[in-house]
C-alpha cells in the first residue's frame, strides 16, 4: 500500500504513474538494503515489512512532478528514484532504532527486530541501514544532495536526543515539544519534498516552499502519531500503543492536559510519567481524562492549523495534478488512523 492508495486521488493517471515509479524505488531499496551474510540479509528482508504508505518517497516524487508542471508521464529521473529510496531507508533505520528506545513489541503488525533478536542487533542493523542509505546517496552526480541528507540526518538525531534527555520531565514548554518534533520527524519529510523539487530544477525560493510545506506537514503528522498512541486502535495502527507515557515522553495533548487539569490530577499524571512503567490497561482512563480537559481536541486543532499552513505554502505555485494531490495528501495526514 502507498500513500496514494489510502487517500482520494485527484488524478488517476498521476496516481498510476506514481505507483509505477514507487516500484522502481522499492527495487532500488531492496538492491541496496542487502548483505552477503545470510543472517544480516534475513534481517533486511524482515525490515521490509516496516514499509507502510511510503509517505516520504511519494512526497519526493510528487514535489518533483509539481516543480516541473505536474507531469510524470516521462518517468521520474534516476536522481528522484535514488533520493526517494534514500529518505525511505533513513526512515526505516529510525524506526528500527525507535523500537529499541520505546521497548516496542510490534511494528506494522510484525515483531520488532529488538524482540526477534536483541536490542544490540537492532541498533547495529539501524546503523547498517543508515550506512547503506549514505552509500546510495553518494552515487548521485552532485554531492550537494549527500551533504543535505547528512545535515538533515544530524538534525533528526538532535531531535531524538533532546527528547531522550527530557524523558520523564513534565516541565517542558510547547516550544520545546515543537523543537523536538520539527527535528526528529518533520525535517526528513521536509527534505524529501525539497530534494524532489531541486532535482526537477526548482530555484531556491520554490525549493524552500516545498521544504516549508513538508516541515509543517511533518509536525502535523507527528501530532497525529502522538494522538494515535493514545486514542488509536492497536490492531489498526499495527504497533504497541501507549508507549509515549510509558517511556516518559510528554506529547502535545499531555502538555495541554497538565496545564488544564487540577492539582491532584496533575500530580497523579506526573507520577505516572516519571515512573516510566507499563500502563497496564490505564490508557483508556488517561484518554478519558484528556478528553475531559479538551486536550485531545486541542492537539487535533493545532495539527489542523499546521495542515492549512502547509497547503498555503504551495498555493502560489502553478496549478497541476501533482500540486492538487499534495493538497489532498496534507488533509489526509490528520485523518489517518494508522
């Protein structure tokens, strides 16, 4: 399934062409994500199950198409396919690492690498995927893309480290939350959009528009992820839920709730966050209390505002099927249930 399979399609022809190009992306990933060591090869094939809607590669291709008039009928360039594969491989590596950090049991309905083997194996496998992604990126004619990908990957790591050092702390401000999210999640989505445009010949101003679109979209995407961790259906989402509070991560709805609730509730939830222990069925109770203070709706409203801001970034660009699809995809980011 791709991102375009799960949302309304404004141009069936474009959607079909994107699907064809995604097959090339998947082939490139599979060709790069391989090893002559059978045990490593087995793990690489298992990680392929982590691929979901392939949002980042789809955005790379659509932003590339929107930058050159909205057509992909002549096929995406080799550079677009490589960039799309690189950003997806980096995303897969972060998922493998995240499952270690979150002590997660499942991902996309399959056991995590950490559960299948060990946390140590998962850490090194994630590093291996990053190494293979950089190797693939270095094959591009210009090293500007490699430099940009390296810069953004460092940004992702900074965001993750900032979240880690703030675990268990309830005194963080919304500004810090957004700093974390913009770095650990939105930056990779944003650069996927930017590089798609740049490899279609976009000038700096246009490339920046696509980067800003992707950044706003990425923050909204993470807020929706944070909400799904609380209110989602584990069978639909396909991974262990309730992990944010269990791991001491204070997300936007929880931040709002801590400010809106009374002193006793604040003390109880603070104790739960600082304890960093399994919720043991308490997730539904926590969610009910978040609804009572309007904190779930507050986070949804913030995400919706970010989606509108993302759409506004690209509205001045010439009309095209690809642009229209990007606008529809923005809305879907906060409507998804997985």
